[in-house]
């Protein structure tokens, strides 16, 4: 399960404030090549599910176990993602 990948779909919708959570990765969007490489590597092994970036899975599990903590954090992440989304939109134009 990949994080947000830098695809035409994401870039075409980045002007929409509803996509703020797509821009919360601190190092930017994943490249399609990185996602494809991870998927191909899984074909050769026994791993059925993989998270990219790996830390995102731990964050999601923690949030599911502690929803009272997760909801305020989601609000902060959305605000951060919205700032990054807006900056990416400005940089693209």
C-alpha cells in the first residue's frame, strides 16, 4: 500500500483543498518508479502487504489504537498538508 505517488491524478487535483492529506509526507510524493520497484520486489518474495513509506503503517496502526490522540493529530497533519499543497500548486503554475 503506497503512500502518495507523484502521478497525473494527484497533480491534476492538487488545487483541491480536499487533497491536503496527500501532501503530508515530509520528503514529498513517492515516484511512480519507486512504487513499481517495491511492487515488483514483492512478486519475488512472500510478503503480501507492504507500506511505503514504512513509517506510515506504524502511524496508522497507532492512530487506530488511540483515536482520541489521532483526531487532533489528523487536524495538524491536514493543516500542514494544506500548506505544502498550496506551495506545490504555486510552484507548478
